[in-house]
C-alpha cells in the first residue's frame, strides 16, 4: 500500500467535545454539526465479487419517511451506460433500511452504481443535502450458501449477565432485514416468552433483541434464531437449522459506561494513507444500532466527510470508511459522540483527547493541541 502524506489526523478519542462538562469554554465544540442520512450500505462501497442474486441495502441513521424512500427515482441502481436495473424498493422501518430487490439477476463481472437521491426525507421532512452514491462489482456466480450465526452476546453459557442488556446474534454475512423479526428470534425465561423488540443492525449484520423490561435476576434464558422458514440472507438462503443458546443473568443491572480504548489512526498521526479507514475500539460490546454516522463523524475542517460506518462485533471496533480517498496534506478530525451506547444502554463516557492540563480534579481539557479548531486535552470530564 502506497502512503501519501495526509497531515495531522486529529482523532478526538472518545466523544464529541460539545458533550464535555467542567471544561474551559474554549474547549467546547459547537452544539450541532452536519450529518448524512445514509449510515451503512450493502454491498459496501467498491465491493468486488458480489453475488448475482443479492439485494442492495441502504441503512439510515434516523427514522425516515418510507414513502419518500420508495418513491420513483429515489433509490436507483444503474449498470453500464447508466442503464437502469429493474426492481422494487421496500423500506423496513424497524431497521431504518431501504431494500432494493432486482427483478432478475445482476450481470456478471459488471460494475453497478447505486444512488439515494435528495428525495429521501426523514420523518421530520429533512432531505439529504446531496445524493449518496456508491458502487459495487459483481462476480460470475450466485450465492447459494446458507448463512450462519457467527457470534452471540451474551455468549452461550455466560453467567452473571446484566439484567438490562440487549441480546445480539451476529451472522457471517448480510441478512435480509425483512426476515429479522420477532417471529424469527425469540427469548424464553422462567416466566415463558420474553416481550421485546427485534431489529436488524445492518452495520454489523446482526439481529438485536431489546427486552421490554429488565430480565429476572439470577435466572436462565434461552434464545432461538429460527432457521428453516426463518431468517435469510440477501440471496434468500435460509439457515440450515435453528440456532439456540442459553445464558444466566446476574442480580443487578450494568451501569458502567463504555470507553474508547484506542483509535486508528492515532491522535495527531501524520503520514496517514489516503485510503485509511478510521477505527475506534471500545472497552466492551456496543449496541450496533448506535454505531452510525450520526455518532461517528469525520470532519475536513467543518465539512463532514461522506462515508459509511460498520461495527466489528467480535472485536468491539467501530469503523468509518470514507466513500472517496482522503485529501493529501489535510488535517481531519474524528468525533465519537455519547449517542453510542453499550448493550445495557450506557452512554459512552466523555473523554478528552491527549495533551493539555486540567482545570479541576479529574478533568484536564485545556491548553491542549487543537482538534478541528477546538482545544482538547487529557482526562475524563
């Protein structure tokens, strides 16, 4: 990989500066900032060897007006010579995901262009400022392989699981959000079926189950992901069989906030490659539904960088992937807000970036190096 000087990449290692308290006035970032509507896409931007029978997904960072998403010309896929691909668009409100289902198969060894136009609107009526465009290239074959559950949180056999946490089942490939429902993922405990909400997190190819109330203390629970006639991948392949696991709860809820342990590139790194992805690693498993472009943003000055966000559930890492190469000799700032939460709903702990000295015990957020025009420092505020 060739490396070209980008300049200082200023990574605010834990939270949006505006969320900090007890810091000097000059350390605070503006209370608002621009964000894009689309937060993740499947296939990923510039993905190669995509199966000919896949659907295309675009997931949004907030609730959208479904009628605006499915309106003609808003979610389009085109092939060579801008030839439109015939298909239908569906909006899955629980996962905030738009689904493009081609009428037939994609052509082999072909590059496709996907666009979400400015016609896409939030429920508040706010449109995207600019179209969101990405591409992918196809393989020569169909996807006929059954999906698998690759990770669960909590894991099977875990004990002392917090009674207020969300349950997650991650898959080894992207799934059809319309099949990730309460009919296909269930939780049972000492009092029978547990009431809750099932949602698909496209950024991590995971199903989440959020209980309607705290689980019982010191009790055993069993989770079942329905295979046959249940969840399916983007090619319509079903799991070969049901997947079941069990865990035991603790006596109390989890009230410990998560923290960012490291970032890539490091704070104030120089000589960063133009194709670098921006990563933030956490101390614990995070709620994948909160790892979005609304909560992980990269700025070029005051302008947001267009990109997508994914979450590596195995390693607890959030990844921001710019749609276009970074600019040479340019300083970028990465911001992770307290909108990101762990599986118990605890917000990310505010942390200042390295450098500087404190203004009060436990808080040192002043006189530090500049990040995005705002002074940052060291310590938790």
